[in-house]
């Protein structure tokens, strides 16, 4: 069907016009409406309870566990503790039906202590969860320690998680770097490694991406996800001649060296490879699309813009995940969707701003250093929010705002009083618009703020006095904090303009910057420190991000994973703060879950769920998911 291109003016200056594509003419009132198709059900991970227990000192232990997106509404939990070989003792006289959090006191650590939960449904106890064990004489320690096999000269960097072995709990895939460089800087880089670890520290495998993958934030976008629905996650990323998989097999020519005198890789084959999550074995390799072609076609002659890569996971058919790998965002912009099904990697669609499709040139130069994935039009299928533009689930452009490139992007139900999702975006190239707030579905600009070259921007709910999220950014002329109407509500803004984390017991979100978690004091317009992760280090220079921040253990609140300062371990911090709120694990909200997959892409950005999670929130909608494997 021919798509109709139209220019919609939304009551703002001409440079904020929105280029839209697609849509059918409205049906006449006297004709019956076409019945809506059944809403898709998404295949997601079959997770366990994720029980986690930490010794807080003086015999006090905090324990939390998952409420699943598939649990019935009335489910309760009994918590058990077992010391040594003794029979387990039930700690809950009645099943817990509120928070999935418990503080156990007076614990004797002369022997190892195990904790597990048994769900209670219709008054009947179900099978016990996997247990979490604290060793005898467990030290007071606010984090889990995962020892690393870091090679000499390497530094742990970004991480992701997936259930690699199908046991219902997460494993970690970690990027290890040597000498990363931004594309704008010439010079030879090191050889990036991907490593996999179980949460108990068991080392699984190492993949060496080799000398022909340039090292840094813009080149190695690795996705960890169960792509074929067999209950075990795969790893998929860009590879090249000389990449060595987790079992020692070389991809392509092992002796090839395509680096030029400036350290850029501007010739030679480029591949996309799916790896087995348990072994790191290469399962399938295809040519990376789009091919680089002529370097100058991407905006410069020396190799900066041609090697700008992004990637994400999206439920493009509404039921099963696809991988979307991209190239370019300053000028030409190309997105390619791939399906991993039945041992084959096949292309689903390609979107190319420069392929001659009418209207597609409006999408050039609109990308950010990251992307987001969400169902913006409510049809049950995911769309790709690519900075100031959006590509639909069918691989066709939905709209381009024309506001151009930026460094930060936030997508969720940011204003719960408006229907649908919203996008908060910052921009570098339009002096009249430094930050923008728009409808995710149409691209209509709701409000904006003028500034030049805005470098950072954050959208989280930090102030209960105002409905919805609050916003702030760093750039000339941008002061204070705004509410979701664009009104300034605070003269001062947080010093942090970086990451965010749900950490304490209320639904407001906390500030995460470097190795510190802080809470915004809206009355005094300042920050109160909740956690200082002594002995840890952040990643990615001034971006100062953790290896990962995600709801990977315990209740709905998020964990933060940092590397130790000596690079010998990962430390996973989980909140010890009590809460009276019970929410399903955020990892069973598919928008949040795929955000964890793309968090390591480009300039890391914090994840957001598909619903409003903040002060005054309504109960979240029940996820339309199934955790049944699609493969026997």
C-alpha cells in the first residue's frame, strides 16, 4: 500500500514541523469499523524468584525476592531460613502479601545460612525457590562480589545480563577494554573482550573481538537476549576478521589487519555474529548491514561518522524479539532488523534515509548516541525511537521532528495525565531548541527550551509536589528543574545530570552518578547521599556510568553493578531499605527489559518502563507476556 507523506504543522515555528509517514484514511461514519486484531502476547524470560540476602551487621539480614509478571494477583509468600544442616524455619507467621522484602534479625552466623521463599496460592504452598546462601561468619557487606578474570592491561566496562543457561536466574556478559578511543580521535586501540560469568563468580567463556573491531563506546554494541525462544539467551554483536569465539574458533581471516595508519578500520569485511550464551560458540555469521561503502558518503573522509553504531532488541511482530543493528546518525541513517529463528539469522527489514524512498531524507541526521525501544502507537508492536525521529515496527518511518542529533533520550509515560508515551530529548544542532518534550506517537512537540550544544539531560520523578516526571539539562541558559508541563518548579537543579535508580522505599527515583546514589531534597533543593560505593569505580570517562543498573535481583527496585577500583571484581549493590510497595519485577515489563539490553549502547542511558512509575502512580498494567518456551 502506498504510504502518504504529509507535513503536519503543530502550532510551532516551521523548524519544528514534523515529517510523518503512514496511516490510512479515516473510514466513513456509515461504514462498519474493521475489528481490531488480537493484541500480541510477548515471549519473555521464565525467571526464578531472584532471592538475595545481605548481612547488614549485628545479625541483621535483609532479604528480597521477585514478584513475577505472571503471578496471580492474590499470591503470598512464606520466607524460610535454614542454618547449616538444620531444618528450615518459617519466618512469616502469615504469608506476605505486600512487599517482597523482609528484615531478619538475631541471625547466628556460626554456620552458613540459607534463605528461600515458597509462594502461597489459594492457601496452598508451592514449590520452594532456589535458595540464597550466606556463608558462615558472613562479613557485613552491602554488595555481592563477583571475582573476575581480568587480563593484564584490561579494564571492565559495560555489562549486560541474560539467562544464559536457562535456570531462571541471570548471568553477566561483561565487556573488557584495553585502549578505547572515540571515533573523533585517531590512534590504535586494543582488542575488546566479552566475558561471561555466573552470579557465583563461575567463569563461562571469553570472546576476543580482535584487532579489526575498533575499541570504544561506538563500535561494540553487544545484545544479550533469548532471541529464538528456547529459554536461553544468546549474544549478538558486530565481528570482523580475526574475532575468536568462546571455544577458540576464528571468524574470517585470522591474519588480516585492516587498521590504517591512524588506527581506523575502513576496509575489510564486517560481520554480524550470534553466539551461544552458555559457551560463547559462534552459531551463525552474516555480513554486517549496511556495508560501509564509501567512507565519505557518511559525512567525512577520515572515518568518524561511518563507524557510529547503535543496536537494540525490539518485539517488531509483538510476540518474539528481533535484533536491530544500525549505522550512522549524523548524516545517513540505516537500521536493519534481524530474526534469529531455528538456527538461521535472517533480515526482516531495512530502513535507509538515503535509499530513495520518498520522505526518507527527512530522517537523516536525527539520531542520538543511543536509542530507545517502545510501542509508541499502542498496536502491541515495538517501534524504534532513534533520537529526534521514530521508525515503526514495519521498518517504515513514522516521523522526524527535524531537531537533529543529541546525546540523551528518555521514553516512558512521563506525563501520566496525557495519553500514551512521551519523549524527552536534548539536541546539539538547533540553537533555537536545546531540549524538547514530544508525543512519542506523533512527534508533536509539547514544549521545548532554547539553548545551544546541550550535553546532558535527565527525566525522572524526583519531586512529589508535581504530577509526573521532572526534567533538567546542562546547557547555556538552562536553569532549574521543569515539570512535565515545561514549567520551572525549582530554581536549582541536581548537580548530577547522569543516571537514575529506584533505590529507597518510595516510587520516586534517585540520582545515580559516578559511585554515589543520592536523593533529591525538594524542600531545600539539594541532594542527600544514600550510598557511597567505596572501593568502586565508574566507567566511560566523564559519562561516569556503572557497568549496569537494572532490576536483576530481589524486588522491583534496581541493583547497581560497578567494577572494583582494582578491576578484580564486579560488585552488585542491592538496596537494604525497607519498602511497603509490591510491584512485579521490572524485567517482565518488556520496554524496561529491552532497555537493559540496549543500556550498553553508545552513551549509556537509564532504563524506563512502559508505564508511569512514580509518586501517585496507579497499579501498573498486567504484562501481556508468556514465559513458555517456543521451542521444545
